[in-house]
C-alpha cells in the first residue's frame, strides 16, 4: 500500500472531513498549514459565485504559505461534491473545481465516471465515500482513485459496519488509497486505523470544536460536553441515516428515543439548501468519538495535539 505523492506533505496522516455548513476557508487553510488535508463541501459556498471566491482565496493563501515555507509546505486541500441526483449545482461546482485545479475531490452519495474523468484531466484525484464493500467496488469500477470507508460511529451520514470488517473486506482486493472514518478523535485511533489497513484517518467531529469552524457556540460546546451515549442514529433529517447530537434533537422539540422514519425519496441537495429545514442548522451532526474532545481550540492546536498523541502511540508500539 502506498499513497500518491500528493500526500507527501502531510505531517499527520489525517484528512479533515468536509463538514456541512461548518467547513469554510478559514478552517481549511488552518488545517492545511498545520499539515493535514483540509476540506469543505462545495455546497457550503452559497451562492455559487462564492465557491469561485473561496477556491481563489485558498489557492492564493496556500501558495503564499508554501513560498514562505519551502521546507514545510502546506498539505493539499479537498472539495466534497454531493453526487446525488437532486444536487442541481453539481456540474457547475465541478467545472469551478476544474478551473481552479482542486487537488483532491471527495465524492459522496453517488459515483460518476464523467466527474472522475474531468478531475483526472488536470491531474487531480478522486476519493469516494462508501459504507460497504459493494459500494467500494462500484466506486473503483467507475474510476475513483481511493476510498473513504465510513464505518459505524462516524458523524453525519454514517454506515453501520465495524471498521474492522469494512477495512479487511476492502483490503482483500484493493491496495490503493484507503481512508477510515468513524469515531477517530485522538492519535491512538489514527495509528489503530493504519494498523487495520487504512492509509489515513478521516476526522470530522473534533474540528467542529475549533475556533475557525462556522458552528454555533452552543454546538461547539455540545461537542466538548458530549460522549458516545449522546449520539442518535436516524434517517429522519435527510433521508439518509446519520449520527446526530441528542441534545440538539431535544432542543428542536423532538423525542430522540422515538423518531419517525423518513422517506429516502425525499432527499434534496442543491441550491435551495439541505434536504429538510432543520437538518445540520438546528439538528447537529456528530460522531461517537467526541468524548476525546475536551476544549475548543484553534484548528492548528487540534492538529498538533493529534500529532503528539500519534507520535506517542507509535513510540509505545516501538515504531518511533
């Protein structure tokens, strides 16, 4: 197993997951400068003209940083594309990514050969979110370069499979870039993901509790105060099963222990917003690993903490 050269500048083997509404240029730039892949969903930039502005700013700021720090360059960044049929902005967003030559594209809720070909045309790579081996095989057949295995316990649209089962099945046939998502919130878990067979950890929820994140103060504090038992798994809010903070569901006047089942056909992603009015804005997503998050800090501090923990874990295992 080996990663493409695009990942050579990583100082910690981590990709920061694209957080809907929350990830913005401030957070992405801070993550990249700290030495991990920063990312954001293209739909966070509204209206679409803002996406052009965001990509310009990220490219220019990272370029200036790299010129000033040739011995310690920033990590690359990624843009997440929701490939669901209801996303009426998809191809306009992809064209802007091609224009700005976004290094990494992360695709979710669908795989499209033509999209992969467009990104490959300028030398970019595509990673695809999957929740089981069947979806993993389809993604690679359609031209994805790597996979993000979204296991049980991940924030947002999470799967239900154990990370052990998911990674070992994929590694029986795929030796390309493989990322693991699901409750990874400290350096010990990053090393564990690699021991399982993943190349990189895919971490989201700990970056909600950062100063740069575009999240309400109460949301950030809920991450700090919460633990695995505070997470509810439901498809009510978007039509796709995901993990959410129980207290945010209660604050919306709903019973987290008695949520109705949603109709998946009503999913809606695109220019008019999320699939349901309350999803993400008032019903807050989170993974089960937040018990490891103890304070709200700058993103660079969070990355540095993960790096120290990862190095200590390696040392304990005699790998330093």
